[in-house]
């Protein structure tokens, strides 16, 4: 199981999407702005470039993590997590 977090750009896109849209309006004029917006959670879930790995716990085996590209996340962060 891998923990991932939204990249800063994806997090900014998500905040923009959350501030602009309350739901889909494809029934009026497809595709709607909510559905195609890069901050839509459904779009971000399918786009691996929106996510980066994050180290959420202590490292137990240094050799296992050598060369790892994980991000140390401050405890105060409010960025969205995804477990894969």
C-alpha cells in the first residue's frame, strides 16, 4: 500500500474547483465545466501526475528506502491523501 498526496498544483486546482462548482450540469450542456475542470476529484484520481508519494511514518529499513523519492509531509498539512 502506498500513500500519495496531491501535488501543490493539483491541490490548487482542487481548491479552485471546490470554490466554483457545486455539481455537474452536463444535462444542460455537456461537457460541463465541473466535469472537465482539472481540479475535479474524478479527473485527479485518474491522473497519476496529480499525485506524489509521501512518507507518512518512520523509516525502519534505511537500505529499503535508499533512492526513494518520497516527500516528507509536515504534520500541519491539509493536502488531500490517496491510498493505492
